[in-house]
């Protein structure tokens, strides 16, 4: 069972140590009252997701151990394409896309992109930092994302 080994640091059964800022953990715990809240740490195959519910860590989703398969959030095909785009864009450019980048790529209106971002955030598929541009983090492990194809 994964465990909290020090404040704001969680160790997975595979040995991976996920460390977060004090503010990130406090915010995740506060937002988890009555629902699940996810925060992630690491990149690519190292990406681990810590799940909180009612202010307590309830699980740690590990790409190595495969525990994310049954617990990972579900998404539609369109949501998967957005997630894949955000992930690929971040890998290529070293920073997440702006909503305008998604609008250009998918050839949709600004309100459509914004609604999709809000939906992905509400479903806990992404996380954003309020008031900070280009702060989207995909919470779905990369191996669970669909392949990005041209629109």
C-alpha cells in the first residue's frame, strides 16, 4: 500500500517517491471533500497520480504496477484527442498549450475550447493552476492516452 512518508511526499509500492509542494497537497485535500481529487508527479512512464478523498490519500496510481487500469478516469473520444494534444504539445514545446493553440489545432471556437478545458478539469482528467496561464497538467498516464492524429 502506498504511504505518506513525510509531509507532502508519498511513496509508491514500486519505490517511486512523489513529492509535492505544501500548497498543492493542501489544495488537493481541501478539494477532495465529498469527491476524489488527483495530483500527479513525474513525466512519461514515471508519472504517478496520488488520489485523495475527503482529505485523505486513498490511492496512488502507478504506471509500473498497472493499478491505474481499473481506477483511471474515463473519457470520450473527443476528450481523449484534447488530452493527447495537450500531452504532445507539452512534450514538444516544454510548456502546456494555451487555449488559442487548441482552438487553432482543432479548428473550433474559443468557447468550445474553454468548455472542453472546464469539462476535462471537472472530470479530473487535467489540473490547472488558477490565475496562471499555460498551467494545464494532464492527469491521465501517457500510456492511457489515444494516439494523436491530424484533424
